[in-house]
């Protein structure tokens, strides 16, 4: 059964470039994969996609037809594509025995996919069938600022609890700036507080307090540093993916099956209740008809003198 890698990250973090690197790395390893592009606004893909949303929905035409801006156009395009996503699942199912990975690239406007109904439908549809791992991509050079770093961590935390899927934190662009400082901030909150001690503003105080709140969140994370340009960190990334896949099979899949069974049981109970109500209504209706027949039936009796007499029985 293939593993689905969902690439999620803010615009400019190098999400699509990283997916290209992962695709090239798997090709080098001669590992079969299935690539899906869900970004309708991208002008050019640097990798071949088996399923491309742009082949189904014309982003610019959607903007023009519905009088929308860029973000509204992307969201509407994704909504329209989701109505046909059952066909995408059918295509994946046909290749599921031949591929080892499903690579899913999402729009750069992160909130469009993570917080929209269509994004939730796509995520749940794939995750309920195949082992799925969220790769949250972070721009490492920008995260050298403590406030930006904390913003990324809060967003990562929200996505983790929104998707409820195994999670890998990917610090991209380590060829430009190393991720050691970020790792240190995650492992030792005192070092982060030291970096924030000069900031006495309201934002600085808020960020300082947040580092304590997220300490438990950091302990549950798998963190990898990679470079989408040079390919550095690819083996470590796939080791983390393998661990996340096992976590899905051990923890997430049983929970999903439990929820599915509960949903089926509720549906069966609802059907039984509806059937019982229907049978009860039919029984009452039948009894009413029987009473009506008894009240209105015409009887023929024979008198003592041998003549017949007709009368209505009024019980």
C-alpha cells in the first residue's frame, strides 16, 4: 500500500521545489510514485504530474466568471476539483499496487488547503485509504527570527491537530542557513528566551510565554533539515517518513477504523429506527382500515320465517 506525502507550507518555503527533489530522489532509487498537483495557479511545474488540477479547472477563467480575486479563484478552483475527486481516487486505486509513494503538492496559500472544506475532504479521503504523512515545510533562513520561528511553530501545531495525521517538520533551504539554531530553540526553551530577552514589547512577551506552552508539542515532532536545491538530508527525511508511516499503521489506522465502525453502527441504528417507525405506522394504518371495514360491512341474515334480511353491522 503506497504512502501519501502531503506537502504543506507557506508561500515561498520551497514546497514545490522540495517535491521536485523528492520526486528526483525516488526516481534515482527507481521507486515508483504517483504525483498529484493541487495548485491551480502555478504557471509551470518542474516535475511531471499524473493528475494536475489545471487540466480540469482553468484558474483564470474561474476568476473571470465568478468575479474573484487570486485567493478566491484558487479556493473556488479547489472546490470545483473536489467534486470530481472520487475519480482521482479511482485512478490512484488502479495504480496502488504498482507505486510506493503518492506525492501531493498543495497551493502556496496554506490556509486555502488546510482550513477549507475541500482541503479537509481531500485529506480525509486519502488518509482513510492510504497511510498518509504531512510534511510541513519551513523556510529556515526566515525562521532565524524568533518571532517568525514561533509563528511557524504555532501554525504547525494547528495543522497537526487539524489533520490528526503523522507529522514531519521539514526545515528547507539548509544550504543557505543551518537549522541548528531552530533545533536548539525547540530542545531548550531557555535559549529561546535568551534570544527574546531584548524584545520587551507585547509581542515579545506573548512569544516568550508561548515557548513554554509548545514544549510538549516539540517532544512529539519529527524534525529534519533538507535542501531542495542540493538534495542534502534526503535519506534522513525518508527515515522520518518511514517512522511516521509506522505510527499511522499503529495508532492512526486503528482509530480511523474505530471511527468508521462507529459511523457504520450509527447508520445501521438510524436505519433500524426508521424501519421500526415505518412498520409501526403501517400497523396503525392497517388497524384503522380493519376498523373501518368492520363498521361498514353489509351482513345478510336469515329470519325465523326463512326470509333474508340485510343490515349494516355497527359494532
